[in-house]
C-alpha cells in the first residue's frame, strides 16, 4: 500500500489573512507617521516584562506575583540605569570621568594647529575667516542660530514628540502586560494577537543580536586604541575616554558612529597625519565589516542569509530613512517566519 504524502501546512483562514492585512497597514502607518520610537519602546518593555515574569514564576511564586515582581524590577532597574547614565554624563562633562572638557580643548587645539599648518604652506583653510578667534566664533554661532531658528525649533519639537511617543509606548507595553484575560477572544482577535506575538518574538531575537554587535564595535575600537596603537609606539591621549564615548554614542543609531569616529580621527591628527589616516582607515574598515556582521548575526537569529538582511536594510532605509533601518530586521524576521510556517519559503 503506497505511503501517504506528509501533510503540508494548513491553509490560512480568512481571519489570518485579515490579520496580515491589518498588521501590514499598521506597520506602514507607524513608519509613515514616525511612530517607530513608540513601537520599539512598547515592544522592549513588553518582551522584558514577560521574560522576567517567566523566570520568576515557579512553585513558590504565582503568575500574578511574578508579574508584579517583574514590573518592580524593571522599574527599579530603569531608574538605576537612568541615574547611572546621568551621573556618567555629568562626570564626563565636568572632567571627573575621562575629562571631556580637556578632550574638547585638545580637539580645538588640533584643528587650530592644522589650520595654521595649511595656511603657512598656501593650502586652503577649512576654518572660515569669520571664526579665527573666540569672539568671532561666538558671533558666527549667534548668526547661525538666528538663520536656523526655524529648523532648530522644528528639531526640538520632533525630539519632544519622540520622547512623548516613547513614554506612551512604554505605558501601552505595561498595560498589555497586565491586561487581564477575562473573556474568550474571537477568531480575528486571536489572529491579531498571534501576529503581535510573532512580531515581539522577532524583536526579541533582533535585540539580542544588536547587543552583540554593539559590544563587538566597542571591543574592536578598544583593542585598536588601547592595544594596537601602543604596540606600534603610538600613545593616543584620552584613549580610555574615547572608548567610553564610542560606547555611549554607539547607543545612537547612525549618528553615534559618526560622532565617535570624528573625535577619534581629530585626536589622532594631533599625534600625526599618518596616525589620523590609519585611524580613519581602521574605522572605515571596522564599520564596513560591522555592516556585514550585523546582517550575519541578525540573519543567524532569524534563519536568514546575510544577503537577505542587507537587501532588507537597504530597501527599508531607501524608502523610510532611519526609522526603516531600525525596523527592517524586525519586520523581515516577522515576515520570514510567517512565510516559513506556511511552507512558502
């Protein structure tokens, strides 16, 4: 008697199809109306609370008590982390940790010496004539602020809006975590809840991968500044501070790497032009490798090849900008899981 063929995945129900359409429309609205910070904050809080509650719950701790303990731990940890970061920033600014004021003064000195060196040899000055001294610099800064007042107000408004969105996202995440299941949901509600659970799973996988990438970037930069350069006989000033700045600015997407790289190259220029070129080449190589490493680590978490992640990152960045770059791996992981479960890929 011939063996029966293995059963394939069950066909999608009308409710699942409707849930996919609604979820896709919601993500499009989130990307179009700059609600990505709210979504990321809500997902992060929800995932963190569920993981903590799952670990705390056991024979001696009920599910309800575990949820309360998880919320308390997250609250205390958030306050502690915020306080620690604030103290670290204040210490950096005041010079108690790393001496950032001296670092900024050193950068200004290096740029001024480079300008004078170029002018003595008939080269172009990259500093305008209107900012050759402190008073002229203040006047130029005031004029720039007057000319760009509208843009600065708009940027401040967008930053404030993003902070409000993050706060609302956190509140929504907490409310979802504590929402009582006092009724039996209908088929569409169950399908939508399943889409939300899968999106949260994709987010969790991406977050853990991103932590690895951020740590790798800081470690490689630290090895270059604290190990490789001293071996070559080059002792870069403020090396420890530069590593700390790399870590702190690395928490900012895209802009963070630009800030840390600029500071490192300018300080390297104070040693010699060759050290500056070497630092620039090293940082370019590191971040090009990091781009591919990002795709590889994230791809391993969601069973996707590196080229798939690169295409997703480029496509979302081209269409939606930085918010698309943030959501690209999360959305791709979610879509890939949906298609895989249906036997389509």
